[in-house]
């Protein structure tokens, strides 16, 4: 049983999360617009030059040499996934996902929102070995963008609807983490994997000894990140693993280490990491782009998966769960409002771009991924906002 103080702190953390993510959505949009504008101007050479700037870090024989773009995608996004992991752990232990009644509806909705877009993408590109690897791109939801659109509605969207979207998007992120771990890991190197295993063992020992100081965890987390980066497993997963070992309970009067770290990281991730990632990955040249470009298999499959697949999968799963009695509809939310939320889950943006980057080594596919993600996300955002804006509140019983 969770004590009342724990519940109050969990609710406070949820409110802070929604506030940060809502404003972060606005920054993400601005960063994406800036990237597209720069890449379609006379400064396009500068945009590419910035992202390809070589950055090196060397300690003895250990050297990390990467262009700035990969430091952003492998380094900064590991911090993002650390925060996601902390949020997941808190929500499962003390938050909106801590009981069966709370978790079942968003869990089924998240599963539907992963399965249907993947099926749509595969139906379009499954016969092409070169493109089939991108099946997971339209399965993701961008929490910041979705909550940012929801925030524009103000009191027209009941709080229960925002919490449902938050829980769904967090579980969607968990699905993305599992997909990355299972399907986007190859060319493993054993020695770095052994070092990573030792670092994980150290984190487990710290947790078992009930160490609440964050410094030892962070130090081992850095070792874990470097070893995972060198092993062939995607480095961002190190952030999630680290989060799982951060203790949620403090010692004596000391604050919860998990909540302390989550609170400290949130503004940096929301206002720094995610906008930087959006700026680095959203740039796409529209020179020569036409409707025919969007109808090419890769962008079409991504856009259709996000705009059609996410709404169909999420709303279909919700309808089945509620009609069958497996779960209850969120308090104060109408069916039309739930459909609007299902549309908002098609805003893939950050996570979809990230999975797209993992899916294709050939840079020739980058433009198609970005056009598909931006198109599907924009259609979902506009349609979702319109539905939620025009939806009347549910009739009182």
C-alpha cells in the first residue's frame, strides 16, 4: 500500500512532468521549423557543417571520435532515455501505472498503437528487404509534442484525459525501448559487453546495499554508456538500465534519489536535449519535393502508419477494452475526446526520427524518413487538436 505522502509526491511529479513536456513541445516545434528553414536556405551548407563537425574525446588508449550529430544521437539521447527510465520506474511503483486498474487501458492502447502502424508499414514495404527494417518508425509517440498540443486546449481537455495520454505515451516509450533493444542491435563486441555487465553488477550492488548517494551511480553509468557504445548495443539503452537501479526510497530524511534526479534532469532534457535533437534531425531539403515524393513507399508508409495506424490501433484497443468491460473510460472524457487523443498519439516526431536513424545506415533514406515523420506528425497534430477543440464535453449522467 502506498502511503499518502508518496501519492501526493507522485501527483506533484506528474503535474511538473506535464508542465515541462507541454512547453517542451513548443520548443520542439520551433527547433524543427528552424532546422527545416536553415536546410532550405542559403545557410544549408552551415547546417550540414555544424552537424558533421568532428568531436573527439580521448583518455589514454580509449578514444571516442564522432561527428557532432552522433554525439547528439548517442550521447544526449542517452540522457533522454535515462529520464524516460526514471519516469517509467516512478509510474510503475507509485504513479499512474502502479495498479492493474490504472495500467490496463493505456497498456492495451499502447499495444494497439504499436501493432497497427507496424502492420500498415509492413503492408506497404514488407516486400522490400531494403525498407522493411523501418517497420518500427511509425510506432512511436512524442510525449512532449502530444502534451504540448493538449496544453493548448486548456480546461477543454479533462485532467483524466491528460493523464491517460501521459500513461499511454510512457508505455509507448517502453515499447520503443524494447524494440530498439531487440531489433536494432547488431555486430556485438564481447569485451565491451563484459565491461558493461560488470558496470551493471556494480549498479546492482549499490542498489542492494541501499546506497542513496547519486554520484556512484552516475560514475558507473558513464562507464556503462561508454562500454555499451563500444559493444554494438545502442548506447541510449545504457540510460534506461541506469535508471532501473536508481533507488526510489531515500535514507532517513533524505529525499528520494530517483525523484531528485528526475526533477534535476527534466528541465535540461525538455528545454535542451530534445530541442537540440529535433534541430539536428529534422532538417530536410524540400527542393524537388512534390506530392509524388510523399507517395514514394518509405515516406508514405511512415505517414500512413502515424496518421492512420496510430489512431486506428489506439482507439480500436480502447473501444474493445471498454466495451468488453476490461477497463473503464477515463472520468469525464467522451468517446470523441478519446478519439482526439488517439489522433495525437500519431505525433511521432522525436522518437520516430530516432528510430528512423537506427533503421537505415544508408543516408539516402534520411530525407524519406524525415518527410514521412513530419507529414504524419503534422496531420495527427492538426486533426487531433481540431477534434479535441470541437468536441463537446460528455453529457452528465
